[in-house]
C-alpha cells in the first residue's frame, strides 16, 4: 500500500481499552494528484 497514515480513538471501559474509531488513509504525492483525481 505504500505510505499510510492512521489515527484512532481509544476508550477505557471495564478496565480494558476499546477502539471507538479508527481511520487509515493512503497518502498521494502532489505530483500524482491530478492523475489520482482523474481516476476517481
């Protein structure tokens, strides 16, 4: 997949951590943005 970025939110519940939200994004280099938009 190449370079990715992820973020998430954890919630402590009943003495354990649960994932409340998780997002994974793939980065697109600026010089490839036009081609990416055309593909979309």
